[in-house]
């Protein structure tokens, strides 16, 4: 079946440099792929999507989430905490009260929120695993993503160690054995993993965090198993200064050098956060082509800081964008996340500026530290690259037809824009999603998902939050 997107006002492609914008104004889709771009003549019987007054982007690729946290937003006990006390106050306190139905509901809420922002691919770092758990959370996540038509990468978290006394833990917070963890990795890889460059399903080896989730030799073994199976590697690292303190206390080195010592650097690895980095760590991440899932809203919400994404990309690292879990980011969607990424990269550069009379370089064009085109590339092509989905994330003939079409014409937020192309990122808010296509299939139409009753979903969420609060 052929589909023609017609008369787009602007098209950003996710590519670099001169290729970042395409004159269009049309895009033809055949099956699951983009067949042509340019000034195209409709074919007989061809389905058409009118993109007049619309901006077209590649569908976003979210590279770090915790979907189960979609029922943990705005918890009063954690709202003003930094990372370490927040872990105890919110996810560790509330997670034991979640049952299978709540887990499924939370996953659905998070995926719907992402889809309505124009996100077509979701990588979820799920660490809700424990010995003899009564349901298959991994299967639930794949099922919910498939029901909405989204690409999904399961980053299988968990670990063999706990940061709390194990004898005091409820079953759902108890650590696994390494054999059990690796056996489940092999099960998931066999059942779900697709190595194709446009795969709808991927599995990633993702112990929750290297310094705290497993012993160093176990982390090396996980890396070896992942590479043997052709799987990628993901985890948290250097989110706060506490990572530097804990890794130095345990191993006498910096976190990125520790990652190197356990075989956890390379183009098949990406870490969430990477906020607190020294210059030599940035150079090492760049030279090994390791990736980052930049999570600016969560890093701001928890008071962690601003990741040096401009320096990382300049060094050779791959930059992608993740929304992180909704328990530390009450707006876990890709439009608000990319808006924050744009602002925070510029704010970081401005914060580092030194006055001329003090020997600095003045403003030094800090506001160009990240352009909207950069942010779109990070949130699309960069995400696809860290996931190994080479046919996803850019708009070009032959690439997967993962396309977000935003209508700006009826929202005063976008009135007066000289360059409509930047609107969805630069103006913030929630641009009206006229259409989201994933693999050529329309997933969202006019900011609605087929078969999803948002009022019912909201009611179920309120009931679940009340039950969680009562249990906690």
C-alpha cells in the first residue's frame, strides 16, 4: 500500500549538516519504508495525508525509561529528594505494592504518553525482577508495545546485589543469582530479539548499575554473554557525584575507567545520565564511541546537574535522548524532553562562560551550543544508532517510515514563528500530533490512539495510585 504525505511546511530529517532539512514538500511511503521525497505527484488510488501547516520529523527514539514508574509520579516523599534518598523514598518504597495488573497499567500509561508525543521507538530499562516472581514482566512490556504498534527494546535490568540489607527486603526487592539472570537473558533473546536494522523488538543486557548491581567479574561475564548473543549493553552511570565517591571507595578509580576495566565501553554500549564526568572520562567515552541516553528533565528534577552532551559528541560519543522514569520526571514524553535538552545544553555552556576581563572568552556564542537540528538528531538518529536500528531514525528513501507529523496552525504557542520547523522543540508544550506512523502504519491520528480510552486510563490510574498509597 502506498501513502503520500503532501505539502509539508517543513521537514527535519535527523541527519547532520546540510541534510538536516529537506525541501520536500512530499514523502511517499510504500509498505514499511520511505520510497521517495520531493515534489511528488499522487498515484492513482494512493492514500494521502495532508501536511499543510505541519512540521514533519522522524519519529522520536526514547533510549531510557522505567515504564513501571508511570504510577509513581509526584510522590510527596521523593519530590524534593536527590537521587540516593529518592530511590529509598519512592521506587523502593512503592514498588513492592505493585501487582501484575498495576505493572501492566503503568506500562500502558507510559507508552501512550510517549506515542502521543510522536515517539515511535521505546527502550525501557526495566529492573523490576526478583527470584520466583509470579508474572513475566518482560512479556507484558512487549505485549503492550505491540498493541500500540511501537518499536520496543527491552533493557533487561536487575542484578545480584542489593544496596539494602537483604534479610529485611520484601520478595520484589531481593536480588537474583547470576545464573538466573543470564538464563533469562538467553530466554528473552530467543523469544523476542530481532537483529534486523528495522526490528520491532530488541533485547539488551542491562544490569541496573555497574557499581551496585553486580560484582565486577559478573559485569564482565554479562558483557561477554551479550556480545556472544549479539545483544547491546546499557546501564546507569555517573548520574551524581555519589558515583565518583562510591567507585573511588570500592576500586580507587573513576566511574568511566571502572567501566573500561569490566569491558563496558564501546559502540555497543550506552549509559543513561553521564552527568558528572571529568575531561579524561569524556575523552575515553568518545574514543570508544560509547553512547549516552541524555535525560535532562530527570537530571534537573533530582538536582543531579546537566550532562556535557556537546563535549561528548565532539569527542566522538553518540548522543541520544531518554525521558527516564516518570517517578523522577513527571513529564515523561519526548517533546518536553527535547525542549529541555535544547535549553539545558545552552544553559550549561552559558554557565561555563567567563568574562573577558577575567581572562575568559565572554559569551562565546554559548546559545549555539545546541541547535534544534542537533536535538532532533540526538532524539532520532542518535537513539537509533545506540540501539543498532540503522534503518530507523532518519527521513530518507529506503529508511523505515517512522514519521511524526505535527500541526501548528491552531495553537497560539506557534503563532508568529519565523521558522515553523523548530516549533515542536523550541516552543515547548505538546504540539498537536496529526499523525504518527511506525513502519508505515498509522499509530496516532489527530492526537488519538485507536482503541485507547484516555478517560478510562486516567480513572484506572487514579484508582491504582490510591491503592499504592494505602499499601505503602
